[in-house]
C-alpha cells in the first residue's frame, strides 16, 4: 500500500489591525479572523498607541505587543482560544501599570 505524507503548512499572519472592539488578522491563506478584544483583556485595557505597537513574531506565527506584555498565536486565533490569563494575574498587571489615557 502506498501512502504519501501530507505536507503540513503553517498558516501565518500577514496584517493585523485593531478596531474599537475587535482584533482583525489577515492570514496568508486568504482568511481573515476577527475576534472580540474582550478575549484579550490586556489589549482591551491598552491605549490605541499601545495596541498599535506590535510586531509579528515567528515569521507571522504570532503577534507580540511589547508595551502590553501580550503574545497571541495565530493557531490560537484559528481554534478560537481566548486569553488564558487568570483574573488574579490580570488584576496584578492592571494595578502595576502606569495609568494611560484611552484615546
């Protein structure tokens, strides 16, 4: 019996944008994934400037926001996985971050 190995290709992010209430990621396979910012409390609580300060990591396998200390994987977005940060951790982060003006 002949079997062929199926080539697995990793889908990566090409562009990222944030609206008032959503994270929008365009993927290299033509899909666009839109998820609520409420899934990622650090993004939700960040200023517009902090949200705009991101970079693609792992050749687009993830997105990193250095000023918000947030990393989101494309794979997690595809499977619909929100932030796993505990309420306690988020509260500690909110309590220790400088007060920012929301634009």
